[in-house]
């Protein structure tokens, strides 16, 4: 530690820290509680200086310097210990720049505290500090609203003291509080000045209005009154000259004319041709435009529409611009107030509203004289006086209330993402402002011009459902022009209020259907309405009703219009956002359509290629391999497999595999290639594990790391093979599952809908190939059975008939011999035995043609085995009965009855959702019957909804010459009975 710093022990540091914390708190309290800012800051500095045991504490503010890159600084406040030189009283050292000490500003601006010995400072800053007796200087930055506002400085003059960074940092809160207090006081002072200026403006306006009202009250000379109003207009606006022009038929009369010297004598005015001028078409065009947009009408003095005499008048008075303020009654222009300005673009400012009021006063005065009704003049003047001479305190309160309402609504608009919610808040605000008992806000849909309610307020609360006995047209969007009143309000741009008890019949006739009666029935005394516009665009409508008579005038009227304008802006933003959204959607749809075309072209090419292979490839297995290969290539899958479903075992068996760019049939010869890759070990009988795509009958993406889908052992096995994603595609034939495609991927994959559609289409082609293979096999078996039947018939017709003939002939011989010699009877008996044996052998040979004769002849055993296999592990109660003496049946009967039983059992398990199954096989002498009954959901046999299963049962029954009976009741179950006459087929 440097020798010239005081070394304070740890106990002293802790004591100083406590003192500084207490001083910071007391200083902050002083800033918050002492009314006078100067007293508060000086008190805070004294508290901090004494706690820190320093000699000078200063508050220094930064301010921008012309032609300087860094701010300048200026001392605002100072506290000095006894016998310490005051710095603030020496102007040469109480403000300056950071020239030579730029690094100080960089550190301060970064929020760092600064400590310097005077001897280490740069010139000329060091010399100035030495004159003040400073030996060490410490600086704590002040930040106000996250910006470096200035600093608090601490000067040690009696001796150098070490100020640790932790101690200086403790003073940061107090420093920031000082800066914030100063800035807050400035803001309050600025606000106070603004309010005072506003009050001055209002007083000025009141003075002008009082003068106007006083003039109207004693109105006996129109020109004198207009002169007073024109004089007030010049004072309010700061114009150099002015005139009041009145339209009288086809002429314009300038009733009064003013310049800097005052009212120009009417005789002089007339002699210069400044009194009467033609109301030319050009001036009429100007008048029409003035009615539409009064705020925009500033014309140059040399405008050709202005008469030459008036152009000369403005040139003489050095006027650069003329502002025109319309004098109108409803939508009829009766004249204007013209003001000449020395600048080309005179500001509108707050004075324009006052000028409009004065113009209205002049308009009223002209109209009153035209009516020549002194009593009416007095009443209007008194009413006008009462409405305008508002108590200043009450007016200020109204203005503050309006500002608060506008501030709230602007805050909602800034932070509310859902503009519908903003519209509801605006309606609540407007309803409260006008003290409405009910209010509705409508949006106008263009170009249909349909109005739709978006918000309702009843008794100061938002409601979502229709108001009590609300008119029927409000329940859905309705035409804005259902009556002329909307268009009239739209054109006139007025805030309309109607006295329901004194409404004119012609107005009542054009109100919306049932609207007038609704308000009357609910006891409404008045209603109000306003068309919402954003610029020239109509966007909505505002309507409200009052249980007491109301007048919307003054600040309330202006506030309602201001809030309504905000609602109009929000609606416009909603409509523009919707237009942008629709444009974006259309653009996206165009892009999607273009991409879809590319995908379809690609898909069509792939499908055509596979169809060509199916059409030209004689081997169906090769076609299946091609479809599997193309599916993998389209999705960049390194390996895929085809599984076929066995409906008897209800398991999937691996049939073909595509990997290493080749098709590999799943056979015993290829077990070594597939083991550990697609086969678990060397077992080809393992079932397909992931079957979600089978259950959902649609493509499913399996992410291997998804523990909820892929169990740990399979997840580990697939992970070892580098598989991250699986895609399962079901092979469907109608509602029947016949197989599955499984594609593997070495990375996590997601697929576009078009990719899945193409893969499913390829899978459908594989389904077609498999079905063709099945149909070919069935055709082959049918041909074999037909050929066997044909051979059996031939054998039966030849050998059997021959043996039968021999037997008959021998019988005759036996009879003849009986008539004669009996010596040859044993021989004839032996011949007869041989013939009978040959006949039996011939019949046995016929059935031995069938390779499955022995397998299917024991029907009872086969059915018992099949029932056990099909129903094992199934939640169903099975009752199998064998009635009668068992005997063997022909292979044809045994095979078809077995398949018929399997089909019926499968239907009961899969489709009927049965819980009980009864199977009865009955042997009779010349008849075998099979009955299968379940308690499932049943069906209507007369409807064509039996599917392929019942069709197969019927065909098999016909094939063996049997009779089929199906009895089914919805909700109760199904009984299938087959009876086969054996004739002489029983063994």
C-alpha cells in the first residue's frame, strides 16, 4: 500500500462501512422527504461528507458541448467542511471538459469509481485542483434511467485518505438518488411550465370566447361583431392580416378586413375593390374542397383562384400564406375566415381549434341575423355562454381525465397483442366517458359492407352474449346500408346524438329495423352513434344508449372522438394484418402448389417405373423386390424389409430384405447374411415387433430413442446397428392387413406428406403384387383340384363300372350254376371276392390321388387342433363338442370343412368381438354337419356387408355340395350351420 494513504485497520473499515450505509439511507430519506430540492440535495451532501470524513462533496452534471466528442461537466451543488475553499464559487474550476482526462469519462461511463492523487493528475486539471487544496479525489458515477447522468465527487484536502472501492460503491445508491431527484424535479418543473402555458392558452381562448359571447349577447351590428371576432383570431393565430368572407348568392362579400394597423375602413376597402367579388367556379371548387379537409387548406397569396385585388393586398402586406377556416352550417358553407401569415407554412398548433370556435361564433351570428329573431339570438347566445364559460378548475379536471383515458388506451394498444381485447377495453372506456348504459362496437367488413358486433358493454361491464331483447339483426353480420342512416352519417362524419322522446318522424323511419322500438321499450331517453373512420376509410360503427338525457359536448365529445379514432386505428390494423396474412397464405399456397407439382411429377415417374416392372416382370417375387428397392431409394434408406402376414398364426414373417444395394430373400440359405441385422439370431419365425402402423393402418415414424415407443432391448439392438429412425408402412388390401414395409435410417428423420404418400403408393403396388401372387396360387390349387376330380371321375367311370359289371355277371353265373352243378360255387365265390376287393381298391386309388387325403380325413382331430391354435391366449370361452361316431371323410370334404371352420372362428374373434364360442361337429350315417355359434355383435345377413370371409364360406360350402345356413341378430350373435350329405363317401 502507498505510504501517503492512511492505513485503516479492519475494525475501522467495518465501522466506516456501517457509517456509510447509514449515511446513504439518511441521504436517500432526505431526498424523498424534504420539499425543497436545494435543501434536500445540500442536506444529503452534508450527511455523506460528514460520514465519509471528507472535505468537499460535489454534484456534477454532464451536458453536451458543441463541437466536442465527449460531454462537458458542470458543478450543480457543493458541500464544504470548515475552512475548505468553495469550488462552485470559482467559475474557472466549477465547469469544464474532459480534455486531457478522457480515460476518466470512459471509466465513469462504464459505471466505475475513480480515485486519484492530485500529484498523479494530468495538466491542466491538476493545477486547478491544487489551487483548491485538493490532495486526493474520489468519483462515484450517477446513472439515471441507465444513462450516465454525472458524478458525485469527494475531495480530501486535509490529508490523503484511502477510500476502498467497496466503500465508494456503498455510496452508489445515494449518488443515483441525488441524480434522480434532480432529474425528477426538472421533469416536474417542465410539466408545471407546460401546465401553466396550457392554462395561459386556455385563458387566452376563454378571453376570446367571452368577448365573442358578450358581442353576440348585445349583437346589433354584424360588421362590428365580425370585426371583434377577426381581431381575436389575429391575436390567437399571430396572423398579419385577415378577412371574413360571406357567400351571398353568386358573390363573395368581405364583411370586414384587418391588417397590422387594425380594421380597414369600409370606404377604403370598397374603393380598392376589396368588398364584393364574383363567386367564380374556381372559388366554388375551392369552397367544396375546404369543406372536405379544412386542416389542409393553406394557399399561397398568388393562387390564380384569388381575385387580383386580393393578391395585391397580400403582396403589400408581405403575406406568404393564407389559411382558410370554414364557416359552415351542417354541410353548407356560408363563408370563411381568411388569415394572412408572413411564413409559408404557418403551424396549425392548438390555435386552430380556437379559430374553428371563433368561426362557429361568426357563423352563428350571421345565421342569427338572417333569422331576424332577437329572442332566439338571446337564447342561443346564453346557451353558448353557459357551455363555453366553464369553471377553470372543472375544465382542468376534465382535461386530466381525458388525458388519463387516452394514456390508458394508448398503453393498451401498445402492449395488447390481441386487438379484439383492445377494442373491448376501448368500448369500456368510451362507455364510462359518456356514461352510457349500453354500448355496441361494430366492425365494417369490406367490400361487402356488412356490420358485425365485436364488443358489447351493458351497465359498465363487458358481455359476450346478446344484450336483453337485442334486435334480431345484431345476431349476425347485416348490411350497413339496410337503411340510409349509416351512409348519411358516413358522409357527414358526425358524432350523432338523438333525443328519443323528440325524435323526428323522418329520422325514426331510417333507423335500423327494431332499433328504435328496442330503445324505447327499455326506457332509453337518448342514443348516440359515430361512424369509425381511419383516414378516408370507414372501418366500423359505435352506438350507445342512455337511460337519462345526455349531451355530448366539449371535452367529453372530443375525448369520445379521440378514443373512437383509436378504435378505428385498431380495426384498420386488424384488417391490414388479416390482408397480410391472407396474402402470405396465398403466397405459401402458390409455392406449395409448385412444389407439389414437382413432387407429383417425381412420384408419377417412380410409380410408372414400378408399374412397368409389375407389367413386364414374370416373377412376382422380383417385382416385390423392385418395389422395396425403389421405396428405399426414394427416401434414402440404406436398408428395408418386406413382412408378410399369416392370418392363421396372426404373425408377420420376414419375406424380403433390401440392404447393401441388393434384394435378399429370407430363406435358410441366407440366414448367415441376415442374422444380427434383420433376424434376431437365426430364427426366421420372430414376429414384427413395432406394430403401431399396423394398428393405425397408416405410416408411422418410430424414433429409436423414444423409450415410450421402442422398448430397451430393441432400442439397444437398433442402436448398435446405427439405426436412428424406422418408418413402418402397412400393406392393406381393403380393410385386410397382408404385410408391412419397414425402412431404416441412420439419422433422425422426419418426412413430408408427399414422401409418405409416395411410399404408401409404392406399398400399394407391393400389395397388388402380393395379391396377384395369392390369386395365382389359388388358381393353381383350383386347377389341381379340378384335374384330380376329373381323373377321379374317369377312374370311377371305368374301373368301378367294370368291377361292378363283373360282380353282376358272376352273380348271374352263380344263379345258373345253382340250377345245375354246384362244383364251381367256391370258385365263383372267390371271383366275386376278388371283384369286390378290386372295386374297393379302385375307390381307394381315386382318393389317393389327393396328396392331402390322409391329412384331412380325420376331420374331428384337425378341427380340434385348429380351434386350440386360433383361440389360445384369446379372451374367449370355447366349447367344442364332437357328436356321433367318428369316421373318416373324403379329403375334399375334410379340407373345405376345416377351412370353413377356421374362417368362421376368425370372424368371431376379429370382427364379432365375441366372448363365447360354441363349435359342434356331428357325425351321422349319411351326413356330417358343423355348427359354429358366437355371442358377438352380429350383423344383418340380408345386407352386403359380410366381407370376404362369408363369401369364402359360401364358396367352400358350394364346392363340396353342402347346405349353408347363417342366422345373425344385431347385438346378440351369429350361428353358422353347414350340412354335407356323404352319400356313399363314408369309409
